[in-house]
């Protein structure tokens, strides 16, 4: 698993709210199809509370907006959420999801025991503590944040340890280690038993990248593969078992394509496009070619890709035999090492970061920050139309 994860992180930047299905481009990808279903539910929830732009890393709040007002913006009523009776700002609702995740974990544990394995899941209440944010950092989306990080693409894609003190990187000191309760048990198994253990846990959730196909063709094939995949692993079967308890998963199973089309119409709404045109003209007057933040970020991703391609990792040249001869502490040191960026890569990144900061500040001053609230307002209107048009089917989902 370590080597697969390492290849995935090297090939695909963890950036800007891109969905897994859009950015996966490695020779062999291994992840649970339940994670795809869960990401659809999470994405649907995020969109439904009208965080369309912030979910893509493409908007900021106005300079005069206080943190309290920004919180209110993110909690503006979603007609879909209101209709289904889901309040994602509510601590009670979070408790409901935690309780369901614990039920899933218990189901997986029983399933694994039935196949002859021990399994103990990490308590879901610890997931939110995986990162400890800097309390002194400026709020995301403020002008202070924009001055430091721009749109957060070239400035937050790479670890600070990798880029060095002269460039801007993400803070690697914030992750909090959560011990895997299965480590000791897995260490007692043979290599063949470990393979069987993961097969029982995750099932057939892998798609082999076809080198004869283009990235676009592979992406489409991967989409279809995971869409048609019949769950066999305990994790996938558990999420399928409890999927009906999640109103968003049920809604996306029923209305997935219609919802996608609806939010595409939000982006194409004349009110949105007029505002984007005004921002674009203003930023163009400052000397930059800027259509919108999302498209600009996509261009940044393309320019970042060559930097990724030439990066190396400590231990890349190790053979399996050399790896197996190491102590756990030695292996852990390699696993936790930051990737290495060449001096040429750092020079390219420095130019890219300076460019991103200039454009981001120009866009902020031109009103790009106001787009978040506009997307929310327009999105609520389209959501209400959707609720009105599908009221009977949505009522059935609520009572099923």
C-alpha cells in the first residue's frame, strides 16, 4: 500500500477540491469504491449548502466581511437540505453521522471476523482531529489569506519541507498521528495472510490503468468501472448496507444526473456569467488573462505537473529485499520523508507562485470575492425549482 500511495501522490497533486475520479492518473489505483460513494454524498452536501465556488477553491470573501458573517454565508439555507431535514451546521446532525459510522465499523468488524480476521476501526470521532490548524493563520478567503497564498494552488500543493524556506508550502507540522489499532495484528500475519486480509476488507476495488489509452479514456473507463463495481469487500458491503441511512446518498442514487445538470445550469446562469465577465474584464485591465478562478486554477495545475514529474522520493531506489531488511523505525523514517524537488523545479515554482499571487490579488480587488454569495443566491433558486419539480419523489426518499 505504501508504494501505491506514494505513486498516487507523486503523479496527482492533492489540490483544489478536485474529485478523485477526475484526477486519478496512475498505472494502478487502489481505493475502496465505498469512498467514491461517500465522496458523492459529501460533494452533494457541500453543493447543497451552496458552497459551489469554495468547494472548487475558486472564490474568496470580501475584505470587509467579518469571520462571523463568513460563517453565516456558508450556512445559508439550502432548499434541498431543508426539505430533507438535514442541518449540516448542527452538532446533533454530526452526532447522527458519527453514530452511523460507528455502526458501519461494527458491521465491518463482524464481517471480517466471519472471514477469519480481526479488525478494529479507528473511531470516527478522531478523524476531525487529524489536522491541527494554526490559530494565528488568517481566515481562508480574506485579503490577508490571499496575500499569503493566492488561490492556494501552487502555494499549498507542496510540503514546506519540500520547497524550502524561500518558497510557500503547506504546513507539514499540523497532521496529528492517529494510531491504527490493526497494526499489531497485521504484524503477526504472514505476507500471504496480509494480502488476504486486505482482499477481505476492500474486495475488488482496483482499476488498472491502461497505458494504451489516453488519460481521458482511462478516466472514463475508471468512472464506469467503479460505477458498475459489485462490492465484495467488507468495507464496501458495509457502506452499501447503511447507504439508505444517508439522505444524500439516497438522493444522489436517484437524482445524480439531474443534480449534476442542475448545478451546471447554476454555473451557466446569466447572472453568474455577467458577474464573471465583469471580473474578467477588470482583471484583464490589470494585465492578466483571467476568465474565472476555476479555469485559472486548472492552468496552474497543468504548469505544476512538470514539477511533480521530476520530483524524487527518499528510498525510490530501494528493492523489496532492502525494504524488508529494514527495522520498523527505518521504514517509518522513509514513509514520513518529504519528496525532493530539484533546484530547477524550485525556480519554476517560485515564478509560478509570484504569478499566482499577483493574479489572485487582482481578482480579489476586482470583486471575485463577491462571487461566493452570488453562487449561493442563484443556487438556492435552482434548488427550490428542483424541490418543487420532484417533491413527490423527494417525499418518498424521506419516508423510505
